[in-house]
């Protein structure tokens, strides 16, 4: 899923996550570029959400980002 995102969409996803969770740092989000699992784990640890909740949230954010670029 995340592997399909280009650089601009990955950056947009990072921005969406930082907007929702202001306590996340660039360091927390950097793993999106290399490891989806680490990315999910970092967000889970920093937001006290379960991994499943984070995965669902990220999937919804990606769907939203992709829908903005359909036009």
C-alpha cells in the first residue's frame, strides 16, 4: 500500500499525521521511507494507539490523499 505512494504523497501523509498528532516528530515519521512496520510502530508508541488502529488510520489517510489526486 505505502510502496505505491510517490514521494509527494508520502510527504503529504507525513504532514497529515503531524497535523493530527502534533507530538510526532520528523524522526518518528522518517521510517515511512524505509519500513512501513517501523512507521506504524513509531506512531503507535507515540500516540498510545494500537497498531491496528494506526494501520486503519493510515489506510484512511492514504485513501483520502489518493482521492484528492484523482482529478
